[in-house]
């Protein structure tokens, strides 16, 4: 009888011990749950989310800045001097890597100042390139490289001669161009440079101001540039531009990333931006309508 009571007591003690252990585990589970909730609360902390957003934005800005400084710089075309190959309203990327780096490869506000070029590569005849105008501070031009160091270049009756050899041109057709409301007529030609680069040019006539020039000899370390619209281009034929030193090259034009024929030119003009109720809608409509979709992502040659 005493043995049965003892066994019963042991059994009760065992049950109580298990209950205490189970209670302890449940308590730990509850505590762990609270800890997990605390971790979730920390992850969703708005302050940390804001810091992450601004960090990502700062990183994107740094990468964009480096892209613009060291790789590709965007430019837009403001004039008709490169018609018919580059149009007013074209936006394009210029490769900095193509020719290496000079002091003009960097924005003026950085005040980078050194002579010559770093990682220099030689341009090729026929490249369309951006360069810093030697006689106008802070002005960049885009033209086609016609003459290399040591070449002779001359225009005779509207035709181009390089090293004494006539550069062949083939008549294509007559084109009309609206230059700020003035309709001008051009002859369109296909021409092939001595290295085989073929491209189109415009000519008003063969008797314009720069259609007969003296014989130019390109000095060492310089390049002779011309616009594709031969009679509407201020280029190396003029004393205002001259032949371009190699360290004034910024880069080679590579691709058109956007192009528009205009945004608000035909919209009504009123005092103040929102003065006319239809003005904003007109600008948006024309902005979309005038996008030249076929020119976007076109390679430049």
C-alpha cells in the first residue's frame, strides 16, 4: 500500500516538472516571438528606409557624373551645319574614350588644366567629332574630320580636294530646307573620302563664299574640320575656327538617343506660362507629335 502511494507521488512530481518545463518553453517561444516582432519593426523603420533611398539616389548621381565625365557626354544639335546627317533637335552621345582625355574633356567648373592627351588615340578621317573652339571660350562645335596632320585641303568651285586629289561626289536630288522660316534649296550629294567613308552632303551652289579657298596644309597635331552642309557651316575654312589642335578634341559622336522637331514653336504666346488655357496642352501635344522616332538610337556615321 505504501509502495503504491510512493509511485503515485513520483508520478505527480513528474507531471508537475513536465508542466513547468513546457511552461518555460512556451514562455521562451513567446519571448522569441516578441524578439522577432522587434526585428520586423526595426526592418520597417521609416528612418532607415529614407536613409536607404537617399543613399541609392546619391550613388546613382555619382555613377551618372562618372558616366558623363569619363565615358559619354550628351550634346544637342543647335544649327543646320551638319545637315542632312545631323538635324536641329538631335540629342546624341559623344564617346570620350575614342580619342582619350584632354583638359577639355572635363567640365569647366572642375578647373582641370594639363597639356596634351591621356590615353590618346588617333581620330580617323570621316569621324564626326566634338571639339572646343579655339577662339571662342567655352564654345563646342561638332563637324566632320576631313584633313589629318600633313594633309593638304582645298575647295575648288565647290568641290573638295585632299592631297591634290578630287573627292568624288554623286548627285542625289534637290532638297528644300526651312531655316527659321526661310525656305532654302540644296543639292544633295553622296561623297566618298579617300579612306572609303561615304556620307551625304548639302550644297547651295558651287559659287558660295567657301567654295573656293586657298590651299590649306594641316600642321602636325591638328585636324581640318568641315560641316556636311558645306555652304552653311563655319569650320576650318574660316579664320574664326581654323585648324583644331588635337588637345581640343572632346570625343566622337556615336549615337542619337533622342530627336525632336520642336516643342512649343507653333503654340500661342501669352503673358505668363499658364495665361492661355490651351498653351500647356499645346506644348505637350507638340512635344509628343514632333518626336522623330525613326532617328532615336540611330548610329552616327
